[in-house]
C-alpha cells in the first residue's frame, strides 16, 4: 500500500505499487466493498495528486517548469462527474 485517497461521494481509494514502473488504485464503495481497479497511463504518477469531483490534478515538471495538470476520469460516472 502506498497512499489512501478520499474520492467524491464517500468512495475510498488505495494506491499500491504493482510493479517497479506501475501504480494501481483499488477503489472501494462507501460500505467498504472493493469495486474497481484504476490503472494510470504510462508516465502518469499519482504522487502529489489531489482528487476532485471530476478526477485529479497535480503539479508536474515539464521542460524545467512546474505546471498544473488536470486529469478527468470519465469512465466512473457514479463517482466522478462527466464534464
């Protein structure tokens, strides 16, 4: 286990390292039942991520600059709004 996140609508997520280059997130419903596994795209890390009702945002380093990037999660409408 690496980190625990509070998702919208009472859902809980636990990130874990599944391989040297990959982190996966186990999602639990408000009653504690395991319901999903989320995998991030290659090169996308959840370190420092903040989750919101649309997905998550984080600061990333690109070309020696720190930029804020938002990632929208569209395939879990029961948790994240789709807009």
